[in-house]
C-alpha cells in the first residue's frame, strides 16, 4: 500500500509540474507601472488617488482608492 501511495504522489507531482510549465509566460507589470495606470484612470474620472491606511499589500489596487469629491449620484436637471 505504501509503494502505491508513493507512486501516485510522484505521478501527481509530475503532472502538476508539467501543467505549471504549460501555462506559458505571463506579462507582469511592476508596482510603479500599475500605480501610474491607476493614477491616470482616477484623474480621467476627475478624482484624487489616496492611500488606504494599514500598510502596503504589493497591489496598488488594494493600497489606494480613487476619491471623487463634489460628485453626486443625482442627475442634474
């Protein structure tokens, strides 16, 4: 029984390793590139990018919030 479990574990590990390699390269943006894009998107919405308290997570989408001041949800007539 132990040999069967060991063999199954090796086969499963090899399959997982092969699938990880098959996913192909990914293009990862740097933190500063993502932050610049987030800032540009916020400015286009006439907002101000502000940091969220609690430290950094490594993701600008989580570390910052776009504050839009003076906006209202009511339509102007």
